[in-house]
């Protein structure tokens, strides 16, 4: 901890991470970009990954989710 290299191993739910990310990035992006981020996170990501631990997400899970959206004609 003193060296700044400690990584907390407790699971962080995706929704908690995404809510925090939106709050952290809000001051650094334009209002339109923030609105787009909120739309994507709340409309597409949180409904699927909600309480899954962010540390447990794997690239193949994200790729399958993305492929499913695209197969249904979603952006």
C-alpha cells in the first residue's frame, strides 16, 4: 500500500464500476459525450453485466455480447 502498488482483490460489481467511471469521466468530457456514455452504459452494458464482478469479465464474454447485439441489428 505504501508503494502504491496494492490491488484490492475484492470483487467489484460491474454496475458499481460503471457508475464510478461515469462520475470520474464526467468532468473530462463534453456534455454530449457524457450523455452518450450514460446511454451506452445504462442501456446496453449494465443490463447485461450488472452484478458480475468486473475482475471476472473475459474478452470472449464481451465479444459474445457484442456479436449478439450486432446480430439483432443493435449499434
